């Protein structure tokens, strides 16, 4: 068994905290956007699709920089947030969660879309004829049937969120106990003389958490499909 | 009464139909695949918005494009039975059955949950998920779900097409019971004539987006100008009633408007109404009453019309027995040999009678 120093534990806890928050923040918007992209035909659909996928192809540092521009104390969103609600996102745990959420957003949207595409529109039609109005239909038929996709997306995003580096370090900086998540702590350790042991331990834990997350996502998806009678 | 009038274009296909369906009983929409039958059903259910048209139930418009009326499907209260059942896979049979029932208006009237479950024989399935049902069981649950939503109108889109022959035979009696129990118009889309024979009272005969003919099923089967006459077992359907048994001779007497037929002894009681199919190829004619023949049923008839068949060598004879018209399929040579003329009195020999047992109550 590897024994960990309090600082190392702190990095792990912080990572779990940031990843959890990022999933909680992005889940509902992701379901909405996935539904829009799958079920609605509107002008600007392709633009929205591209925008959602941007974090996958743009360097994470650029995403972090963009967030800094938008949510910084002087930024168009950050300034009113700070002035009216006293909320500061840069250099905070919340900021790290926001950066992580943006980075993992395309992953959730993709998984939720896959889940939604598996829902037979014929079943929603059947629900319509049985008297179910749109929201009723969505909550009682569409949502349960797409839930494997939602869960898989959440778990994948959580696993990926544990390791978000570029956007977090750019937007939220590298503050131990505040924004120094696992990958940041590993990076710091590699830059510190004698930090090789810390780096190795944390890297191993990163690997284990990510692997566990993926396996869990797969297991949940299987269970849910079985539950939905898809065998 | 249900009034339907629809016009819709999509791709290279044009639908232009108009028909009515009575307030009770099954109106079969019959025609080859791709003739627009399902489009009609979807438009009536509100799942498809036609270019123009009107759908009215007992005078109330569900759709009237001329007046900007188009009730959404969820407010039309049309119970729909789809070809593939479309049960909700995450709900068990009980919850599936209650889905529409919970959303029906409070004052809506209809059979109770227990009655429907008993009618369809699905008591033992209530706790199961759809994935663990057979095709026939699924379709029965789908029927129950549509009935329990307290519909004003039942729409069935080839409900038996996805099933094999034994399963179809399993469901047909349930459909017949449902038809007799349901006090609402039922539109039944199919391309299987045996289902029409077994279930329908009215028929809308379709081909490539148009209505060829519509009306009472018995009347339509007596017409030789419709594609129905081209089928191998073409012949008239007759509504008859059992009026007596003669056990000593082993015969049962069936009366129809204008005459009576003897058939081998039946076990159903006197007074039972049933539907007979007299195939045109099973009816022969003679100029004088034949003696010394084994045929049980020899009816006096008037030759009303000599109509062509798909074959150049054969014709249909329209034979009026009282007010009922029979069809006989004979060769042109026979017509010439006997010197048959319209208006002439002839003897019709009926060699066999096919029963439609699904008609039995």
C-alpha cells in the first residue's frame, strides 16, 4: 500500500471535489444541448455543435485564456458577477470546476446524444397518442430511456475532469488547497527536486481513478441497458 | 361518425382521400403496401400534419386546415395500436397499461382495468417487462393500453402484420371481442384480406393514394369491378343467422336475406349471427333444377349481370337470390353453351360455404 502525505491527500480530495462540481454544473445544460442538437432543426445548429466541440480541438490553455477573458474580474461576465454577487471565479476552486466543466462538456454532450439517439421516437409518438404533453413525455419516456447515456457521460466526464490540466492552470492557477488538483500537483512535483516519489504516487492514483471511472461507466451502461430490456 | 378528408403530398406521392366511418364497428382501410394507408392513420391520430384536410368525430373537428384547427395528438384521444406494439421498455405491463389511463380526462368513461385485463387474458403478465413478452402478448398489451386510455376512436395500424400465423390466430379472437365491446369507431389498416373478412363491417379500398371504393363489406365483395375480384378466393360475404339444426340429417340451416343454406351440423346455438364467404369458383349454374346431384344447396336465382374477370376465358355471373347477390365464376364457353342471358332465371349450385368463425360472439 502506498502511504500519502497530507498534501497529496489534499490534491486528491480537491480533484474529486472539482470533478464532482464540474459534472453537476454541466449535466443539465448538456442534456438540454444534446436534446436540441438531436431533436431540433434550427438555424445555427451546426454553429452550436461546433461551439460545443471546440474544447476538444482547441488547446486547453486557449480555453483557459478565453475563460480568463470572460470571467476575469474585468471580464464582461466576471465583472458583474464580482460587483453584484461578490463571486470571484479566477484562482478559486469554483473557477477550477468551471474550467473543468467547459473542457469535459463535449464529452457529456456526446454521450447524452448517443443515449438520446437510442430512444425510439416511435415510443414518444405512442406516449403522445396516450395523452402525454411534451414535458410529461420527456420526463416519463425520453429521460428514463436515455439515462444510460446520461450516466455514461457523467462518469466519463468525472474521470476526465479529475485530470484537467491546461484550462485549470491558466484560469484558476496552481494554488495548493484551492486549485492544485492531481495533475497540477504532479506537474509541481516533477518541477521540484526530490518530488519524484510524489509524482509517481499521484500518477498511479490518477491512473487508477481514471480506469475505475471508465470501468464503472461501462458497468452502469450494461446494467441500465439490461434494465431497459435491451439485453 | 368519423369523417375523414385528407390531401397530402410528400416526395412523388400524393394522397387524396375522403371517407366516413360509422360510430361503431370496424372500418378496414385496405390496400397494397405503400398506398397511403398508414399516412391516413397518422394524420387522423395527429402524428402527421397533412397539407390540407378535415377530420371530424361526431361533428367535432380534430383537424380542419380551412379553419386553422389542428388539435395536437395528445389531445385527440385516439387510441393507437401500432404494428410493433411500441410498449415502453422501462415500464412493466401494469404501468404500460395505466400510462394512458392516468392521463385520460377524469370524466372519461370506459371499461375498468380489470375488465380489459380479463378481456385480453393478460392477468399473468402484469409484473413483466415488455422484453420478456412474446410478440402476441406484446400486441395484446398494446391493445389494452389503447383501450384503457378511454379513447373516442381506435386506430390500428396493421396490428398483426409483425406476427406469424399462429400468433395472428391467437390475437384475432381478442380483436373480435374488442370490436364487439368497444362503442367507438375503429379504423383498421391492413393488407390482409382474411383480417378484413374476420373483423370489418365497412371497408375503404385504397390504391396509390386514392379511395377506389368504400362502403359495407358485403356490398363491396359483390362488386366485380374492384381489385378484390381478382383474388383467388373472390366471392361474396353474406351475413347469415343459424335458424335450425337437423341432427338426424346432420345438417344446420343458415338463413340470409332472400334464402337459406344447409351446411354440415354446427355446434353453435340457433340464432347465432355469422358471416359466410361463398367463393365464386364454388358456385355453378344450371338452367333446370338439377336432380341426382350431391350438392346440398341449390338456389333459384336471377342472372343480373355477366361481368369480365381478369381471365379472357372466364366471366363472373351476378346471381340475385332474393335481395342477396351471389357471384359465380364460369367459363365463357359455358355461358355460350347454356345461352345465358341477363334477366334469365337459373339455378345456382353452391358447392361449399366458408365460415368466418371470428364473427361468433
